[in-house]
């Protein structure tokens, strides 16, 4: 089984499995298969002005958080956080949620 374990502070926090294996786990547990809702079927969210991910450094500094501490809290390397802060990389949904939590930016934590 191709499981990815995401840890925070040295403790496992999430387990990510491929979709087919997730469906098999649901079936084995006697639950109905999960359904995917097409993005076009979802109501569109109102336009909200969110900070750009290139503003992570300013938000982090305003909260007095060291880059190494934020990277550890979010579960990425300090080098990857630096790439996000420079705009070189766009974080995936899990990293956006973690950044939102630690920096207090509610809109980043919305489902993607």
C-alpha cells in the first residue's frame, strides 16, 4: 500500500493513501464508496482578496515566527518554505491549510 505519512512535531498526524486504496478501505469497513464532486457542480465562492503566497514572509515576520519554526510547524523544510516565500513554488492544499492555521489567513484554508 502506497501510504504517505505526514508528521508534525515528530508525531504522525495524517496518512495519505491512493484513491483506489481508500475506496477499498471504505468497502472493507462496510461503508459506501466516497464520491467526487466535480468542481463545476460546486457553488462558486465569493471573490475575496487573499494575501499572495509571496507575502508569507511578511506575515510570518509580523507574527514574530522564525522561518525554521514555521517550516517545522507546517511540515516542510526551511528550503521549501523559502521557495514558497520567494514565489518559486506554490504550496499544495495541505501546506496551504497548515500555513493558514499558523499565520491566521482564513481564506487559504478553504478547500481547493
